[in-house]
C-alpha cells in the first residue's frame, strides 16, 4: 500500500526495524530534550504529515521497550490518524514511572500501524442472538 508522506522532521522516514514488524518506529522531532516527570505528559511532534488511502487509519501505539524499561507509553493508546487528517502527527507521551524521563531529540517514541477499517450502519433490534458467553464481562472467560 502506498501512503503519501511529507517529512519536515530532522530525521528519515519511519521504518520497520525487522522484516516481520507490523509497526514503523517514529521519532521525536524536537530540538532540545524534554524531561517528563512522574505522571507528566507531553505532546511530542514528529514532523510527519500523511495522506492515507480512504478506508485506512494509522494507529499510534506505544513502543514496548520504552513501556517495559522506562514506564513511558502513549496516553490515548492507540491514537488514531483518520484518512481525512492532514496535520502533523503528534504523540501524547505519559511517564507512568516514579522517575524523571529525559526524551532526547530523535528518540524512537512510538510505532505507527496502518490498518483497513469498515464503517458500519446501525441495525436497531429488540434482542441480540445468544452465545455461550452471554453477558459475561471482564474476566468472565478466565479459568475458574
């Protein structure tokens, strides 16, 4: 799939880090470090602008290494870039650790995954079909 992109960042285009990776690593396009205190958040620019094909979205997801080692994640995970959005892609990072985190220029901060989506039409009904799970909610399918 081809995706049009304008790169106004100081870095190359996001890329897949392995041959089977689903996400493209995106970098912080900042000129100076940003310190995120515990529970602090920042809207981090990427310098990227995209034109997605109709019927596609771009999800902005956390990087597992930053989350596991440093407690840094994407606050609205996954963030969604709609196909009609033309502004700069920015990432809302939050520090869920108990220590300051220094975000340096060019650091890989998130991953971008492009997916197809379907638009729905609601069909109002009085009842839904029955399943084995039924209305069982959170944790209802776990081992008892």
